[in-house]
């Protein structure tokens, strides 16, 4: 995988309240890193520009460097506000961005690269898994900022509603499985039980890598 040019970026949303988890998910340990550190180390080789959206300036995840920090001024109101903050923080030359939440530590860089490569028309490129859209594992044109802002001003906060407003292309589960056969990129952490499941998968994958080497 080669590094993308300056017109591409990644936005990681780390400003959620983590009510079901009970603690900020970005700071949870995975291996010898936090989840956010792990995601950045995995994905940063693809892109020079990375934006991390936090709830406020005093809630930076620990020990994270070389990113653009953005702040969701109305944290806790859903990911559409975070997406707006992330889009506003991007440099002007960026025209497309992959968007993820900070609770997907097994996100495969191969999938991110493939989606960015395939984003040639439309305003959103969104996988569907088990029949459900995955708007936080998708690529967006930065030009959707005006639509996002309009929706928020009208009290709309749904990412799915956004997908109905913009020119969205869908990626089938079968196509995704060609890149990510186990759908690891969609293993999200919302509860302590989810966290334990993802940690077990991570440790299993780490053992497999050590065995192969």
C-alpha cells in the first residue's frame, strides 16, 4: 500500500460520551498501546493528514502526537457534530476523507486504502454489513460540509439521514470480504463485553503474526 496524496485524509471521532463502556474508549489499552494510538499507528502510513475529534480541549487522549486536533463544541450530541468539527479542521487541499470512530481498533488499513482508491464519483462511499450501512467506516467528499451544517442547524443529527441527503454509493458485504474476510474493521467496542471480545481477537491475530514470522 502506498501513501495517498495530500487530497486525502482520515478523521477519527473520539468525542463520544462512552456511556455503555463507562470510560473513554480511545484510552482503553490494546496490547502495549491505547486504542487510539494503535489505530493511528496502523492507519497513519496511508495518510499524512489525520484529524482526531475530541469532546473538548482538556480531553486529549494521552500520548498521541502528529495529528490535527478538533473539538466537538456540543459533545454528546451524536457523531454528525463530530463529523462537522473534523471536516472544518481539514486543510483546504483535502477533497476526500475516510471517517472512523475510535472504537474500531481492528480497522484494516487495506480496507481504508481500497475505499479511498474506489472513491471516484459521488459524495459518500459506504459499506453495508448484514444489510446495515456503516457510516463510520466510510469515505466522504469534504464538500458535504455545507449539507452537514445545514442538517445540524435544522436539528437533524443522524448519519443515516446524511446518507439519504448526499450522493451515496454502497459497497456490498461480499466486496468488503474480499479485502477484510473476517470483517474485523467492523468490530466496534460499545460495552465491556465488546471490549473483551475485541481484545481476544487482537491477541489471536498477534499470535498468528508471530507464528508466521
